[in-house]
C-alpha cells in the first residue's frame, strides 16, 4: 500500500526557517517525480515544488522561488521541503504528492500544518 | 502562467441528479508530446485530495464510473451521472502541461 507521511510542521515566526519531511513507502520511491502542494486555511490548492527522480531537476512557482528548496533522499525514500524567510502568507497545510506523468497527483499524504506568526 | 477557471464555484444537487463542472484554461493544455495533462481531484471535508480522472478522461482505479471527464485544448468538463452522498466536497481541476496550476475549486453540496 502506497503511503506518504508528512512531518515537521508547526508554529514559526516570520523570517525564520522550517524543514518538512515526507516519508514514502509501498512503492519504488526513486522511480517517481514528487511534489509539494499547499492549502491555506479555507482556500484552494497551490503547487509549491516538484523534483525529478534523481533530484537533479527542481521546479518552483514564483511565489516561493528563492525561498523554498525541495530535495530528496532516495536511499531513505524521503522527500523534503526547506522553507526559508517564511511569511505569514506561507501559513497552510502542506501535502506531499506523487507524480506519474499522465497520472499526476495519484497519491497524497495526510498533510502537515505550518503556521507563520509572531 | 496558465490560469484555470472553474465554474460554477458552488453546485447544489439532489441525490441522483447529474451535474457538470467546467474547467477552462487560458492556454491550450495539449503538450508537444501529444498528451493533455488535465486531471480532476476531489477533496472531501477534512480529507486530503484524491485523484478521480487523469489525462482528461481516464478513470482512476477504484473510482466509480458515474464520474467521467471530457474536453480538449482549453475546455474541459467533469460530469457526475447520478450524485451520491459520498460525492460531496470540493472538486479541483489541475494542469501539468505548463508546470502545475490548480483551478479554484467547485464545492458540491446537497440541495
């Protein structure tokens, strides 16, 4: 059974950093692109980052480019999101999701809450 | 950047009613490789999103066949043929042809 389990969320002050993790199991992690998607309270979904199978290619929207870094450790079947210079507008539930080309976003984690507030 | 416009934002339906949701893109979603990366997700209250339809019209495994998707280019539709109580929630279209963009969502509620 495919499972994605996020961790590392919490309350952080504006301007500080936080690193999220996503532990994958039930599939060959190294064969899949992966993504982070967030959802602000009572709002819709927003793509945050994508990483290739090897980790050599990463992609971000302008809203987080230069502040967030996606990475992975295929030996540990783990995905990460390093978030720096956090802003109040980064407050959201963060989901990791599996990408599969024509069938993107076929599996999602349960999400982890990040609150940026002083 | 690609913008996906979903309509209507809210949909009220009775059990058994058939409904449709539209997703219109600001750019063609036909990729140079011939694929169209337009998918539909459902987020039930308090849950993570789940994939319903991928690549416009392909039904994800385990999803009831009352769900169907159609469209091409910039105009896409999700149809539910006979709404059931478990279908309530927010539906999102998402495109993966030009990076990724989600539609704003359509909330399906009981009338």
